[in-house]
C-alpha cells in the first residue's frame, strides 16, 4: 500500500496495535461485531477479525497511501 517494505519498527508498532485492539474487542463482543460487520474469516474470532479491520484502516489511512477519487 505504501510502495516500500515496512521497517522493523513499523511492524512492531502494527503488531502491538493489533494485540491491543484484539484484547479490547475480546472484552466487548458487541463492539467487535459492529467493527467486523459481515466479515467471516474461517475460524477467526470476531475480536480477531475486528482487530484486522482496524489494522487495515490504519494502513489505508496513512499519508503515504495514494488514493484517487
């Protein structure tokens, strides 16, 4: 999405974010359901799916990602 490989720091930051949001959604299943929407990903929990949705949104909202309207 950003046309360059992530640095080790970037990967660590994203991994920490995923862990934190997944833990938060595990304690609030209704919120996880709202974030995950209709996405069903095999044997992943709703909290896991919601965490990945958040992570994808973060990456796609980086200033470095080019989008066209």
